[in-house]
C-alpha cells in the first residue's frame, strides 16, 4: 500500500517489474479510453472520468513515489505519438498536471482512498487543472482572451464533474483489491 513509500532501491527486481507493468497497464488504459471517447458526445470533460480513475488507481496500488505522474507521462507520450488532440507536445500537460495533484495529495492525506468524499475532493482538484492546460493551449493558438476564459470554464466544469464521478469507483476497487490480497 502507499502508506509506507518504499524506496526503489529496497524493492526486489521482481516487484519493480510488477509495479512498472501495472503503471504501463494504467497508462495504456488511459490512452485507450481517451481514444475511444474521442467520439463527439458534445459533453465537455467526459474523458476525465477514466483518466482520474486510472491515475488514482496507479497511485494507490503502486507504492513508488510519483507513480501517478509516471503513469501520466507514459500515457501522455502515447497520446503525442498517435497525434491525439490539439496542442502537439503541450498535450502531455493535460496528463501530467492532474497526476501531480494526485501524487501531492497522496503524501498530504495518505488514506484519501478510504472515503468517497476525499476521493471526490482530490479528483475535483486534479480535474480543475484542465482550466490551466486548456488556457495555455488556447492562448498559444491565438484565441481571444475573453473567449479563452469562457471556453476554459466550460471545459473545466465538465472535467471536474466527470473526474469526481470517476473517483467514486476508487474506494470500492481498492477495498476489493485489499480483500483479495492483491495489494
């Protein structure tokens, strides 16, 4: 569990491989769900549902420092390689910023995954970074300032809603994994 952060040097090679495979698993599933949810549903932020879920799952199941950030970097690099979304290399910001918030709160509140409201709180803060990343990309694309603010508010509002909903699965999945001694 994440409560006792093991240093990478104290872990066996087998455990390191297991953790890295799990992070890769979560990163690929973030990428796949983003690719599948590229459908034009006209609902802003709907892809944040699975992104927040898999980032929180990676953070809680892998006892390495910055596990959610590593997972986000992997999925961001996959998204850049396959040309998903606008923004080019800045696309990786949309993945890394929520993961950094999740990693930060895993150190601030080590047992945030045990209650639904704390998961929703962390997910809402992590999803709110959509405003910053959208603002940077829209600004660099040369949009009008007032339009950027309205566009980012709409996108971040939807992202916060779907991120909070996605985080509601985390306590249940973590408790099941603990019950079966998987983590």
